[in-house]
């Protein structure tokens, strides 16, 4: 049985079958509902339930607090309608998604090893056009004969090629294919852009970017786009990984930091959340700590544990939830909390 769901900003009503979420059905209909992780961790799809009832799948308290639930807020990615409903996503962001989702036929033009288990894949669109997207967004990528997967663009928008960083997950059908069988010339289908964890270019304050493992891909796109935008806002990039051999593009970002005086590049130790933050007071009262990141925007991408730990720390330092944009990287079998 399907429920009728009115999406207020889209001025459309969609059908959501039993067992599906509002976000899943909205994306299948092809319009840009704000979202990020699709797993109840980031809060990008936070919406107001205007009428009706929904059941909420498990989610983190960071993405939706008990107080917010009591006020009628839901997460579209975790909301399964129990009745016909009307919803509206929170419309507080000054930059809204307005890019159409399209499907492109591409071919592999380069394959490089970034680390022992991460490959850099470059794709070129067969028609010669470029994919319009916002730095930090991702696409649904389909390689021949294996399930489609979501991967973030690592290049800046407007480039002739699309760049993806794909980690080999042992036993994963798609990543096994990429690690062992993919070759230059193979045809690949790309559908996008998708995701709401993108660079807010109208924001002129400092940027804090945090990447873990192959989560460096969207952060690379965000940092490079911000650096070349002409604005001189401070940008702090933190890159961590499980071991030294999991780090990559270190020389690239060291070079960017030496070229652009407003970029600070920091490598935390293995597997650790951010240990120090820019201008974080070593002592002082809580009020000073809360004001420390006023006016900042944070962009994070990486494994769930890193995102959760970093989000808690940033909130403790006074960064507003709406100024934290997270892209959670998880394997399909670990999508649910």
C-alpha cells in the first residue's frame, strides 16, 4: 500500500510504498530533496511534518534531537509514512539546490592507485559536455554488471573529466570489480548530481573541512573550489586515516597550502578525531569556547565513527547544527544504525 505525500516546496505529491522512506521516493521521482548521508546521521534532510504520521527508523541524536522530534521535525531519510502526509524541508539555507538530476554515459580514461586500497578513477562524458554540480556533491555510478553505488566527485565543477576515489571493500561486488576488472575504455553510467553537503559559496566566513580515508574526495572538491573562488576566507583542512599507508595526496595539499596563504593543512594521527581546532582556547570559560567557531562552516566526509565524534566536538565548540554539512561514507550492509 502506498501513502500520498505532499512535498510542500516542490508543490508535488508523490506515492511512498510501504517500507520506503519519503526521501527514497522523492529522489526516485527525480527532484532535489535536500539530503546528505541517507542513513540518519547528518541531519541534512531534516523536515517539518505538517500533517499525518510517520515511523522513524534509527538515527543519531545529533541528526535529530528528542526536542526536535517533539516539535514535529523528522528526517526524510528515516521517515516511513503511516498515513497520507504533508512535509516541508527546513528552508533556512540561503543556497538551495537547483540543479537537475541527469544521466550521462561516460568512459574510463584513467585508473591510478592512490593507496593500497583506493583507486582514482577518471571518467569522460561521451558527448564531450561537462556535468554541472556543486562542490561536495556525489553521483550514482553504475559499472557494467555490478550494482550501482554512490561516489563523490573529487574534481572541481566545470572540469572536462569526473574524478572519483573508490576504496576496495573486500567482498563488495562493485569495489571488487573496480579493483580487479575495471579497465580504461569501459563504459560507465553516471546519474547526478545528488546530495546537500555542498560548498555554500555565498558564505564568506572561515571553513573547517574534515576528511577520513576516501572521504577526501568531496573535501578535495570543496577545498579546491573555495581556494579558486577568489575569496580569502581562512580554510582549515584536517585529513586522517587508519594508518600512514591510508593517507594520500599529501604532497598535493602541502603544495596548495604553500600556494594559498589562507589554507592550513593538518594531518591528525591515525584513526583519531580532530585533536586541535583553529584558535581553540587551551583554557578559559565555557562561554569563550562556545563563541570559538561562530561564523564558521564545517564540511566533513568519512566513516560514521569519525563523523559522529567530530560532530559532537564541533557542537561543543559552539558550531550550529545547520552549519555542519556531513557526508557519511558507509558500506551498503552498514547503512542502518
